[in-house]
C-alpha cells in the first residue's frame, strides 16, 4: 500500500470532508428522528418542557460531543487510529494493570450498541410511512426493516469505498434538509432561541413528568459521539473537526425548529397532531414534502448504521491485537486506508439486529434499550482519558475539574438511564456481558498460557541441531523445516519446539528456520530482521508488522528467502546430489504446534473454567495456519498436551516380591 494511499483521508480536503460526512455522522445525524419524540412521550405539549428539552440537547451536544469528543478525545490517537482500544493501547504504557477493565467494558458496550443502533434508526425512519398509510401493520414495518438490514450487511463486503461514494452526497442532502426544515420553523417563532440559556435545561428537571429521568431521553442526542472517535482512522482528525461545525449547526437548527413547531401547538399531544406515531421530526415537514423526507430519512438511517458497523470492525481488529478476541478472518476490500471487513462480526451483528427488531418491533420500544450500553462506554472512555491526560502531563488545575465535570455529567446520564434496564435495557446489557466474558476469558487464558510456556536457550541445542542436520543415518524429514515461535528473544526458543525436532521423531532437515511475528502498536509497517545462528544450518527471522497489515507469512517468508539468496547469504538448493547438480530448490515444511488441555492437570476451579472456555472458543476461531496465511499443503500441525500445575505426587507404592 503506497504512502499516498495512507494519508489520503488524514489530510484536510473537500473529498475528505465529504467522505467524513458519509461515514461518521450517521448515528449522531439521525438523532433528530427520535430525541424530541422520546422527551415528550405521551404528555401534553408544554412550552417550558420543550424549551428545557432543546436546551438540554444543545448543552449535551456542546459539552459532550464538541468539547469532550471533537476537541479533547480526538487528540488521543494511536498513529491516527481512534476508539477505546486505541486509547487503551496508549495508556497501557503507564503499566497500570486494572485499566484493562474499563477497556474491555467500554469495547463490549460499544459493540452491543452496534446491535441496537441500526434497528432503532431504520425503524424510526420507516415508521414515517404511517403518515400516508395510517393502517399499515407493525408486522409489515418489521419486514421492511429486516430487508433493509439484510441489504446493508450484505454490501459491507465491498468496502466503504462503494458505500462512501453514494453515502457522502446523501448525507450532505440530509444535513441540508435538517438545517432548512429547522430554519423555516425558527423564523416563524424566533423566541425559541432563548433556550440556549442553560437555565431552561436546569428548569426542565423540576417540571418534566419523569423528572431527573428525562435525561435518559436527552442522552440519545449524543449517542454517536463514541462511533465518531472509533472511526477516526477512516477520515482523519482535521476532517472530523471541520465538518462537525457544519453538522452541529444543522442539528441544532433542526432541534430548535421542532421546538418552535411544538410551542405553536402547545396543549395538544403528539398523537393528536400526527396519529399513533406522531413524530415532531415529520410534523415540521410540509405535507407535499413527506414522501421525499421519509426516503431521505430512511437512507440516512441506513448510513447511520454504517458508521457503527465499520467502527465495530475496527474495534475487533484492535481487540485481536491486544489479545482480547480470538483470531478471525479479516478482509481488506479496498485499497483505502483503514478499511476492513470481518465476515464473522458482520453476520453476528446482522443476526443481533434482526433479533432486536423481532423482540421490540417498534422504535418507541427500542428507545428504552438504547443508551444504557453507550453511556457505560463513555464513562470508560473518560476514565482512560484521565490517565492519558496524566501521561501527557496536563496541568492538574485544568485536568481535575474537566474530568470531574464529565464524570458528573455521565453518571447523571447513567442514573437517568438505569430505569431503562427493566424496559429493555437488559437486552443490550446481556449482549455486552456476553462480549465482556469472551474478551476476559481470552485475555486471561493467554496470560495463563504465557506463564506456563517454557523457553530454553538456543545455544544449549545449537550443536545437536547442526549434528542432526548432518546425520545421514536418520531419514530426511524436509530440506527446509520452518517453525513459528512465540519466543520474543532471538537467543531463545520454546521447549516444545526443541522437543518436536529432537524427540517426537527426530526431524532431520538441511536448514532449520525459526519465524517470529511481532505485531506493533502502529498501524502500517512491514519490516523484518534475519539472525544467522549457524551458517547454512539455523536461521531466525523476525517480522515486525503494523496491526493493520495482513499477516501473510507464506508470501513474506518467500520474499525474505529470495532476498537472502540474492545477497548470497544462504543456499536453498536441495542437498541431494542428483537435485543439487540440476539446481533444484529444496522443499519447505512449516510445523505449527497446537495445544490441548492435558488430563494430567491439577487446575484451580477458576483456571478450569477459563481454560475450558478458551479451548471451546478457539475451536470456533481461525486455525493458526489460516491466521498466518500459510499453504495447508506444506503445513504439519502437531498437538501438544498443555500441562498446568502437574499433580505433585500421585503416591504410588511399589510391591517387592519376597523371594
């Protein structure tokens, strides 16, 4: 991938700004579809409540989205990558062990949110059809929503390039429509602008029938802020900051427009104004404009889902690098930087979304489940951000009030959302807990695994290997024998590798290769280093790969060998006389070791649960050879029993016969 490709979006450009509109703002951009409707509920419209509602929305967008995410959090990028795991990768350097907890909880909550955002956005938009067909069955709407979801998840495999070309102009139309519709209403009733005074927001909490808990609905206006941070790698920080000014202006205009319309109709309820699904978003449209408005809203809702889906792919990719998630297949559909497609996650999200639609049926019911998971994610981001600011040595008098204010705001939102638990919030929390357990098991199992892996010094075995290579009494196993090793140091090897070569069945080869893959914390890098341990007998190759680079070890290894032959560092022709005379290249065989849990273990109960779950999940994930991109024709997989805490003494006694 060329450097120009990589910096394509990170530079500020009109194209970059447009793509940013198309990819990132879906979730925040479609919030006017359901926020005001949720704040008013079935209650009679009251001017003070309406003003308080938009005042809350305005200040939430300003404090939460603009200041916390767009200004502060976007500065915490890991080589241009954003998202809670990228932030964790940065603060990991502080060596504070427990920071892994907010990272795993936050990441899981964000993924759980990816399962509820598409259904709520698309259902809210499609329900607009009822303005024309009031008799339309809920069942029909459910089918339409599921069909749209299916199409959306099917096109993911073509990458966001195809999607971006269509999405960007579409979102431009959407935001222009939001701004225009809002402005027309605000001009009819300019007094609505006084809601910018935060007093109204404070006043709302004392007069709203739901009291403090109305914040649970207000919070819906900022749910996309976390997705905005996750998708930073796709678009670049500058493009997000500049385009956000335009997006925020149109959003605020639309909210104020809805408020102006509602204050005009004080004393009615939404149901009286627009039937069963009265939605101020559609009520402010002229009747002739409705069909167009519904189509644009539905398309915008589909695009909203796109932001979270591409964010989920980024998230899982980073989770795999941090050892939080099993290895799964990743595809790179386009040349564009930062775009990937993970089939297993794509279909997992799809079935999750369909489940949500079938369970809740109406967008009104989904609002209850929505927001609880994402506020958890935001609190976790704030905790990690706190350590990031400490690491950057930000002045305390600036940092302490800042983090305190955000924790206060977010915990208020959390408590306001707690009531949603029983009404549907439990769904997202169950999904999040399942994801948390997979991540925790994977992380702990990898840790246990590491603690029980024995490494030996290569020097102790160098002579034996060289002699074995020349011992003609043993049949040759392969000309080149390649082992993948996890040992980080060049002078060390796992004990099981030595055991495999010398004891299982002595494997004689002309040259032994040990290959180690090191995944870096930066996204794009491909380097390698060759260490000659014994001339023409033993070599070690270390690959340093960026976390966004596909691990195609087969191709890379061939490349390295070619380079070494060209430099005259190694002779890879077969050592059989007849083949050597004719310059025939020797064969290469890769040996991978796969562990299984031995029966001889004396495990503690929690280790037993962790390791058994780990091996179960491992069965569902990519095999080592596929993960390393090896050709299965030349791969031998050896199974090794994994013995943790071998029982100390079985207590056998010998019987001696008395002869």
